[in-house]
C-alpha cells in the first residue's frame, strides 16, 4: 500500500486553532485576550472551528485543499500538546457538533483535514496520571507511565525527576507505550477519530515512541479504518527508517527547510544546497519522497519572513523552491500574508485579518505558485533531476519530468543578475525555440546548442514548460 492518492495533489495549510479566527465568541474562556494581543504561553485568544468555517472561502481563494490542524482535544494550554481527554473536543474550540460541521464543510469543498496526534505524552490532568497522583504505588495505572519512585510530585518546581516527562517537563508525562493497556487505548483513539472522518494524522515527536511494532499496528489500525488516510511523522532529520509500510507515508521535511535557509542566508552556496537536497532525494523511496511535507514555517519555528529579514525577493524565491520540489507543499497560517515572529510564542500570533496589513505581493506570488502546481503535472507527479550550468555560475535548476511533460524550475540565489546556459538534452526541443516564464509570462529563454539560454534577475526564479509542441 503506497501513499494516499490525494497526497501528491495536496497543498496544505497549517492552522494553530486558537490563533486563526474567532468565529464564535460565546465559547471564549472568561480570560480571553483581545484578538491580536502579543501572545504568551498562557492566554487564549478565541480561535475556534467556527472561525475556520467562516473563512473557508479565504482558503479556497488561496488554493488550499488540505489542512493540518494542531491539537484540538481537551487541554489547559493554548498549544494543547498536554491532552487531558483524547475523546473530548476542547470546548474553547466548540463542540463535537461544531467539529463535525467544520469537517463536513471542508469535505464539501474538497479540503482534507488531518489532526495532530500526541501519543508520546499527555497532560497531568489525564485520567490515568490523575489516578497515579492520587493513589501512588497502589494506582491501577502505575504501569501507564515511567515512574521512578513515589510520590510522583508532579506540581513541585523544577524538572520531572520521579517520572519521565517529555524533555523533563512535569506537565507532559510520557506514556509507557509498551504497556498493553496504553497501547490499546491509543489505538482505540486513533481508530475512533479516523472513523469520525478525518483524513489522517500528523504524529507528534514520533521518533520518541521508538517501537516499530507500535507504529506498524498504528498504521494498520488507521489504514483499515480509512485506506486513504495520510500518516505524517514529525521527524526533524533525514532518516528513512520512519517511512514505508510499517511507519509513515511521509515526514515533516525540516532538512529541506534548513537547506533553503542556508542557501538564502549564504548567497552563492548552490553546491551546498545541491548536496543537501541530493541527500534527501537519495535517502527515500520516490513514493515516500512524494509524501514528504514541505514547510518553511511551523508552530515550532520562527516565521520565515523574520528569518529572511523581510526580504521580499528572498521570500518569493524560498516559496518558488518549495513548490518545485517533490513532496506536499505546505503553508503555515499567516506566512502567506507576511506575518512575522520569533520562536514560540511569537510565531503563534493571531492571524491579521486587517487586509491593510497584508503583504499582497507575497500572497499573490504564493497563490500563483499554488495555481501553477495544480495545473502542471510534473510539479506534483514528476521525478526530479538537478541540472548544472556548463560554467561555474551559481544558478540552480530543478527539472521535474513525467513521460508526457517536463518542467524546468530555475533559481538565482545571489544578489546580482545573471545570464547562464543550462545543458538540457530533451527530445523534441528545437534550436531557437522561445520559452516564457509560467510564473510571470514575461521572462524569455531560448533553447540553443543543446541547452537553455536565460537571464535571471537578482534572487530571481522562473518556471519553464519544456514539453514538445
């Protein structure tokens, strides 16, 4: 069983639920902050399911056809990675009816939805850990966690010492997923929500459940409930162990993001970039490479505009690179309108719905890339070939090919305009043929002497359809 058929055509939009849109103030907590307040790690701002429903037209206009939603289950925190009840929707987001309505509306518009599955750890309020705190060594749930000694002392200052917590956090007790009852509980949760109708799971810190049999069973449970469910693992490095029939369809491709940032923050380092992306391409089967989640930002990283110091040309080049690469193109909410922010919690600011503040040039560029990707099959389905200039000019070229079509994506990752000749030997290309840049319909290139002659402005990019005819 390969990756789901819809994944290759997906353009994802990641939503941090509390900060996308407040559609129903009636479910706001009493201490909700005004929308757009500088965020902290404690206070909510009122984002909810109704906010997503009310802004589906915005997503459709951008070209989105899939959403990755950060945790939505009952939790005392804004991030909800400390789950209290995996079967209960957090009422600050709405009811189960509101969630089902949101899911149905998204599906009506052919937009898929995957949920964040946090199964390595839970919150202190989770029923089994709560029992452990109350009953200590006599708790029937003592084997659900990794207890070193009693009492567990879950609310005293400092790191977790009497039990394992994720990265030592007392608020995130780590499950003992080797215990049969824990394993069954998680499998039942996964099956339940998959049967409700979601389209897959993004698995949080998946490598910290270092148990191949656990993930093989998880995959079997989910794929039995929905053979087209997408399983996405949060793995930050290159590691092919985690893809395939016993694990995940794809991984969050942070190494690709790092390669782009290194390229754009160190002009001229094209060879380093090529080496980095070759390592990614060669590490994974083509099937799973197509299932990798391509991102420039997430709730765990600084905003891309901040990292590139607001440079418009670099931003556009970064997204052009992302949409040219094999995998699932993804946008972190607000990045498309030029939102800025450092690390958590600044990267989790409320979406700026005042259009006067939007970076419309960036949004239009991303919207154009989405449209081009949807209409050009090689960008979704094609193999990848890296083209080297026939002289040492730092131009990067990615060729995406299917048996019927060829797309050449070219990039100038320097601060100066360049002219180059790219050696490309494809059948059916005649000398003198002129090509227009698909993105702008302005830039010309000429096929001559077994290659493409083109000029690129500083930090410029161009996509060419090299198909015969």
